[in-house]
């Protein structure tokens, strides 16, 4: 059905969002949000270290860039409280529009920002980058849970896990769009032009996607579940206080259930790009630096740790190929979680993530085939673990605090998992003299934490979803 909503005749059921509108609105919003987020993540590895943190060693530049990358994750819990408050108090629709606008404006402004190489902007440029990155984090803190609620609160009976995968698809789709755009410009521009202005274009293009997303979301009507909360006058006066009072156990469980998912994802996207594109030896790094006209300093040589030696463009294509499997298995996860239950399925997938972490070294040591196998397996597991979260986390919480509860769990987990994952991975990589062995152990240990959380949790598939309140 292509109409915006089914309109009701007198005495007939109330108007509802059509299935196609729900799917498109939940998918396109998260696609835009994740696109914007990945544009920064890619730039944080490829160009931001040199443009915003000059005058430092290569490793220090990278760690500084990752630190700013992590600022968004610090902002995300605050965003979850702010957007969760409005989402639980005034409705899902308007809150989702606000989160999309916040992300779009911040991303566009990053594309307009002078770099630290411009005289007079040495301190102001990185400061403003932190501010805009913080705004991105605020927006994403409210976006995901709102999109998940939009999908699941409009889902037919016994199809919440299937509908919940549609906002999750925004992650692989946004990743592919962002990185394909980066690749097109890197192929068509010289390295100097790409570093001078080409990196800005993906940030500026987000404005077009935001306009499309706003158009779709403004056509929505409020979800049936929240409408019932309004009608029953059960709206929480202070959602964050109510959720901590009545659902504190679910907050803790949701946070740690998401932990392995976050660590896996940001290792697969951010660390692998860093490790894959780092020169395989000091000699190779020196040769590349001399070719670019920027010979390595003695301190840079002393601090050098080896990687796989792939070119930036080659490894991005490898990542994109892996992310295709992320999307496929995100869709597959919905019917599986509906059939076997969220808990049983995630226990199996998380155990597989534990084993996968212990296979980092043999896979990374297997040349191109081994590296591609690592990417395909890792992203397939990512789809299987990320897909059911669109239903599971909202199902943990009563309707009148569901936006806040699912958002806080999702985003606090982002600090414990995603925010520190790239930083920890680089530190472990250096500590192991260029081997990813400790990085794999780190992933396996986070999988153990998630397994414990799943063991003590209950199945949520058959819990009351529409009429329960705190």
C-alpha cells in the first residue's frame, strides 16, 4: 500500500501508518543518520589526523582523531535522555524529525569547517570539530530508539523482530553510501585535491538526504502504542526518573546485551581500516612517505607498528563487500529471532562472536583470502546480532518509558563498547608489536560479558508490548 495512512470512516478503526510508510520512514532516517556518522568515521581515519592534528607523530594524530570520534559516544547518552524525554512525553514522530535535523546540520557544518592547517584556525578548527561531533552524538542518541519504536510499535502481532530489522538496515546501507562516495572522489581527484576539498563533499551531500528523510517522516502519524498512552493519561512526567525507578534492571541488562555488538562493529569498520591500510613494514612506510613528499621523522619511525599494507581504496572496497553480508544477515536475523526467540538466538550468535575473536590472527595472516574471510564472517555475525536489537531493547521497557529506556541502554553501551573500542584496539595492536592477537582477545572478552547478560535475562518475544506502562 503506497498511501501515507489508512484513513478511518466513522465507527471504523483509527487511522494507522501503512506498512510501506513505516518501513521507508524507519529505514531512511537511520540510513541518513548512519551515513552521516560513517562519513565522519571514514574521514577520522583517512584525512582528519593530518588536517586537524598536524605537527604530531602519525600514531598520535590517529589517536587524537579517534578521541574526537569518541566524543560523539559520550554525547549519545545525553542525547538519549533529551530525545527520550520528548519521545516519551510528546510522541515519537516530532522527536524523530528533531534528531534528523540535528544530525544533518552538524554534519553539513563539518563539511564547511576550515582545517587546522589554515593560519589562525590551529586551535579553533579542532575545537569546533569536537562541538559538531558532539552534536552528531546527541542526534544519534535519540535517532535509533525512535526509529526502532516507529517500526515495532506499528508492527503486526508476531512480526516485531522482522519490522525491527528495517531501521537496523540503515547501518549497512549508510556505510555503503558514505564509503562509495568517498571512493568515487578519491578516484576522480588527485590526492592533493581530495585532501584539500574532496573530503568535504560527502559531508555537504548529507543535506540532500536529510531533506528526503524529513519529507518522509513528516508524513507519519503517531504510533498506536503511544496514542494509547496518551488516551489512558499514563504519560510519564519525568521519563528518565520513571525508567530508573521502575526498570533499572532492564537498563543494565540492555546495556550489556548490546556490548559485544558494539565492540564487534567498530572493530570491523574502524580498526580493520586502520590495520589494513597501515604499511606492512618501516621500509614500505618510508617509501610511501617519500613518494608523497613527506619523509617520516625519526620519532615516527621509532613509533611505527606494521599493518597489512593495502591501499586505502582497495581496503574500502573490501569493507564494502563485507558490509553487504552485514545487510543480508540483518534481514535474515528477523525471522530467526521471531522463530527461536531473541534470547536463544543471541546466545548462539554471541558464542560465535567469542570464537571469531580468537581467530583474528589466523584469518589476518591468510593474505587476501583470509582477510576477506574475516570481513565476511565478522559482518555476517554483526547482522545476526544487530538485527534483533531493534525489537529486543524496546521490548525490555514499558510503553510510557520505552523511548528513554531503550535509548539509554543503547547509548550507554556505545560508550562502554564503541567509544573506546578503536582506542583500545590501537593500544593493544601496538602492545603486541603489530599483531592483532590482543584485539581478538578483547572482542572475545566482551562477548563473554554479553553472554552473562543474556543468561540472566528473560525471553521478550511474547511479553505484552502495547498496553503495559510503568
